[in-house]
C-alpha cells in the first residue's frame, strides 16, 4: 500500500461502507474490506473493484521523490517492478519486469494511459516496449499498479501487473513549463565520454462551462552511452595468418567467464523525440462525460559505432582481417554498424463514461495506435566508407499498429450500499504487423529496392467478462469472476527475397476464472486470498517473424505456438494503523507452455526460435511498508523487499534448462525511499534499489553477470533535493546511481548521472 492511501483508507475502514465513487477527479483509490474502489470521474483502465494488491504513486510524490525524465521513471521504487531503461528517451528497450516475469517478457504486463493501451503486444521482448513516450511526466496525476491476473476485466497480458497512468484535466486555467538537463560521465573499457540529455516541456489547460481541454508538448534531445559492443572470443583467433596488426582491444570476461576481446562500441544513440498531446472533455451532464485524446510522437535517432582498434599509423580499423596479440580475426561490415531511424506514431483515444453513483454506470472506450511512419536505415557497406553512404538496407513498418474497443458496465442491484456489485463488459483488441526489409544503393538517402525479407500478420482477441463483488457480511467480502476469450491469428506471411510462405488461419477459445476473498480480522488487519487463470496468446511477431532458407523451409519462427497458461495465487495480510501501513504477500505462479527463445535439441539440426517451455513455477514473498510523519514530523518512508524462487520444472526440448532459474528473475530485490520536508519550501529524498544475481539464459550458463549480454546484480543510491522558490517557481537537483555502480542488463545501465530542472506552474 502506498502512503497516499493511508488517510483515505483509515476513514473508510472504520465504517466498512459499500463502495462509492469520489466526487473529485484524480482522487486516489479507496480501500474497503480487502478490495480497492477506484474513485473519481476521470477515465481509468481499472475496473471499479480491485480484488487484490494495488500500489501507486501520486503527482506530488513523483515531484518530491523521483528524478523523472520519462514517464516510466514513476515506477522506479514500487515493489517488485523494474523498467529496463538504458538511457533517457529509451524508446525500444524499456520493458517492464514484474514478480514472475523478467525483462524479456514484455507481453506479460499491461500499461495504459487514461484507459488507452500503451503496451506493445505486436511482440514479446526488449524491442516491444510500452509506448512510454506518449505520456510526459508533467501531465501525470497518479499511477496505479495492480499486481497479478485477478480481475476478470483483463486478459492474459495482465499476468504480471497492470499499470494505469491517470493524467490531469484542468478545473480552471493552468499553465506549466519545465526545462531539465542530465549529465552522465561514462567510463567503461576504452570508452571515456560524457552523455547528456536536454528536455523542455510546456502545457496549457482550462475549463469553460462543460468543456475542458489540455495541450502539452515535450522535447527530449538525448545522447546516450554506448549500448552494444563488438567482441571476439580470444580462443576463436588463429595464430598467424594475414591481417592488419592492430592495438586497442580490451581483454575482459564474457558472460560465461571466458576471455574475450572488446573491439569497440557498435551502438550509441543520439535521439531527438517530440511529443504533443491534445485532450478534450465535455460533460453532457453532471454524470456523463466524453473525452478524446490525440497523441503524436516522433523520434529521429542515429546509432553510431566507435572502434577501439588502431593500425600502426594510428588510423581506426573497422573491417577486414586483423591481427590482435598474434591472433588473426576477420571483421565483417556489420560489426561496426550505423543506424538511422525516423518514427512518427499517432495515438487516438475516445471515452464516454457515466458516473451516477446509482444502480447502473457504463463506459464506452476505443483507441487506435498507428505507426504512420517507421523507417530504419542501416548500411551493408563497411565503416568508415558507410559514413558517406553506400549500399544498405531499409526496414519499413509503416501501417503497423493496434486498435481496441471496450464496453464496460457496473450494476448495483441494491445501490451503492447493496450486497452485490457486478462489473461486466465486452472488449476487443486487434494487432497488425507489417514489416518489410528492402535493399538500397544508398542507405542514407536512397529509395527502397528489392525485397530482402518480410513479415506480416494479424491477431485479435474478443473477450467477455463478468465479476461479482459480494459483501457476505460486515467483515467478509468475495470477488468472483470469469473471462471468456476468443483468439484469432490470420493473414500470416513470412518471406525472403524470392519466396513467400502463407500461414494457415488459427483460432481458439479460453475461459479464465478468478476468485478473491477478504476478511477484516480487526480494525487494523485485513486478510486476503486471490487466485486466477491467465492465458497469454502468442504475439504476431512470435508467430510469423522469422525467415526462410534456400529450400523454402521456415526457420526462426513457429506459427503453431501454443499460448502461455498461468495459474496465479496470492495471500496477503495488510495492517493499517494511523499513518503507518504494512503489507505481507505470498505469491505463487504455475506457468505452462511459457514462450521463450531457445534451442530445440530434439531435432537435427538443432532449431533455435521462440518455443513453448513446458512448465515454470514461481513462488515468493513480498513485503511493503510505509510510514508518514510518525517517527519524525515531515519524514515519509517507504520500503519493500521481495524474495522469489522461479525455476524451470519441465522443458522437453531443452533438458539442460530444467531446474534452472527463469531468466531475468532475481532471488532478492528491494527498494527504499525516505523524504524529509525541511519546511514548506524545501524537501530532500534519499532512495535505494537492490537486485540480486540473475541470469539471461535458460540453462544459466551466463555465470558472469558483469559482461555484455549478461544480467548482473545491482545496488544503486539516488538523491533528490527540491526547492519551491515561490508559488509558481520550483527547482530540483538530483543524482541517480550516486555510488556509480556499473551494472548490466544485456546492455550497460547508466553510471552516475546528475540532473537539474526548473519548473513553472500557474
């Protein structure tokens, strides 16, 4: 439980009243007899009754506690969560990890903004991060996080967590502006550089009669640290042979603890992102509101390489045969690769919602996310000649996207204080992937030429759900629900330069039951038990994005993948006394047919692609504690500690993985935040995060976490000081990773970073 819940929860727990909506927009959820009631008129993706653990953070807490440069930073200190953010403006790898899902499983969590889907279910993995860039930190009113698949209002992608960003709508004229700067010295291998980021944002809003509107613009100009490295195993080099003698290579251990040469960096992003959003709302009556949002996001990104190798004349060497310490290696044109990306994405969201506080309320919501332009250019010409152009490839994803439709209702037969509250509805989500790679004679400015490869297809899910919140007595409440889902995959095609393979249409039906029980043991303690099934369908890219060999046979993809099927249970005890809250939660998950990329050793030759892992079992214990103004006046503290045991129990296709840890799930993780308000102008925050040892491979062969492509443990300390100059102006200074811990999650995370910002609010 977050500190923002303490005052509200204390009041309502005393009387155990039936759920009721609050009168004010943006108001925090209320906790009632083991369930959480979502309050307020503002659209949210969450149903009215939440039968399990919920955490969150408010706008005020973000401003005081978090050095927030991107929307995902709001989640930084919440229990058991990790966003794999590599640098400011990380648009294609910042995936969310939860209790039983690592950073390679982006499709096992759901992220919304005002009920509009931001999660990218076109695929599963690092390159399918939620569209965080369509929410600016300055527009966030609060963030709610629902843990586990225990609400029937969500499909199988909610198995890890549901995150909902609730953004502001003004009640009177308001204006906001912010400028920020981040400075990061970075020192690793033979790279010694400074990474910087510059940000500026502005927003205006007002309410006139029944109309309210909000307009915001945001620009980020970021130069990140290197992300990938060109390597060669020392043992792969042959003694003697022709080649250019070079110096500058760095010997380091790889993730299996073998010696390797680090030859240089292959990707360092310089990215400029622009984000604009328009939100309009109209109140047809005091109880019915329509709202529309239009988000526009563009990203222009350059990825640049840097070689450590120098010949006898001191000139950089990027390709061809080279000799390092008497060993011969050959560098390909792709070893030091450049990229250019031009992305223009649009998001539409429309919601009409009633809030009568009576027997019946309803909501109609629709959204559309469109890759209106999505171009990646890369050379096939070796460096440094590629800097002037030359042959290359162009990857075009224009037309890719998704759309959603949701019809929700809540029925209270006995009114707000009745024994039953029914949530029910129909939902549809449809996804389209369209990716084609073509050759070009000029990778910088040339036209698209002949096709190299292409992947396309569609998936859709039509769902109906019903959930009954039943107040059995003064102290007992249960939530029973079920979700029916019809899944469809069609129009799948995989192609190379000469051959197109069309895949058969597939469809299936699934039912996912949910149940929760809450008992108010006394005025301080609430006990809860929740269980639910979740079916996570294969994504379009998992089904169709692969390749075709010269014989016309599919490689690297499997259009017959089975969905993941998970049963998740949690048992919680929550204690609320005054301004202090404690939650202890035991959680369990049984995940059948988990979707992972692995090597199938049962066939010859072996095949490596996305496959079903027979069974993964996870159990653990999570504790969360908060204390507001109890020990010292003006001091707020929050802390969490999570222990997890997540092991592969059956995997017929890859027996070496049985008994090993699920990738990217550490045994221990923890966070702590302390904020002290010196006075009404000055506040100071000290925070820390810890994650224990973890693995990136299914067989846990990557025993060295502190290496490129590995995942390491980490311990970081952050600090933030905020000063309110007057009623309109404020300034903040922060340090992230103040202890300069050098840690990895395939790529290197940021090292010590300094941030400063100035804000104006009217």
